C-alpha cells in the first residue's frame, strides 16, 4: 500500500451527477463503493466534501449578499453533503463519524482532533463537515488544514478530470497533462489546483496532493495501490 492515512477531497458539484442541482444517488453510491474498496484494503480514510451543488458563498456575494453570511450558508451546504455521504457509506457497511466545524450537536460531533485520529485508528471513516468553521476559507483550505491536523500522508483531490493540465482540457485541445509538478510550478504557472491558501498550507507542511478522476470506477483503488494515476504535486 502506498499510503496509510489519506484525506479525500471531493467536490460538491460532482455529487450532482447528471442533475443540474442537488445530489445524484447513483453518484453517491459510486463514491461510497470506491471509498469502501480503500477501507477494505486497510486504509485510514478522512473526507472533506464541498457544497457547490447546493450553495456557493461566492455566488451569493455576487448577488449582493454579505460574504460572511453566504460563506456560512455554504458551510451548511457541506454538512448536508456530508450527511448524504455518511448515509451512503453506512449503507455500504462502513462505520463512519461526521465531525462539524460548526456546532450541530443533533447531527454531528464537534471537530476534536484527538477524537478524529482515534476514529481513524479504529478503522472508521471520518467526514469533516462545515469547512474550517470560518468565512473566507474554501473547502480546499479545510481539506489542507484537516489533513495536516490528522497527519495524513496525502490529499487525494477527486475531480472530473484525470489530473492537472497546462490549460482547461475541456476547453483547450492542446492542453498538456502533468504527471508530477512542484508547488513552485503551480504558483508560477498560475494553475488552478486548489486555492492559494490551501496550496500554501500543503507546501509549508510538505503534504503532497494527488489530483485524479474520481468518477472513473476503480481509480481510487489503483491510486492507493501505487499505480500512476492523476497528477502528483509535491516539493
């Protein structure tokens, strides 16, 4: 096994599947099955999921809403996605715990680092909802922060493209894929891997990131088994 403990970052938009909004149950089940394979291989798995399929704070600001209010609404959207993913994982027979950065004691534990680590050591999947609990930070930043706090070996960023390209491969047919790239190159080329706060956190704490296509069945298993899947960002 290439890694022992991973933090899987999933985008909220990906949960829409073929829909225009909300959660696609087929996509949810696919993700649960992929994560189950990793757990069955003995991997310790933590997850951060975005909320863009339900609400994005940035869009709210564009519509005239105060940014802070919009960001808190976005954090609640991530909790809804986290609950959906928790339910799908439990249906697949996986023991999970949901920890929220915002206090929601009826539905989630508060984020307590030592407790999260203990859950992971016991083989439970831990889902971190509510972002960092602070406005002006994205779920990418939350993923980087939580990964560092729980001492994860790597952040695996599941997207709908198979890695990092020199340009958007969906718009530019000449875009070139990178197999590996350094943090410095990400900065200098202005590549949109994660937001700059998240990238800086990973760079300063020597935490590698792998960007890969989560929607392709079996990709997660191949990646953690040591195959060259996606793009590796490291120092």
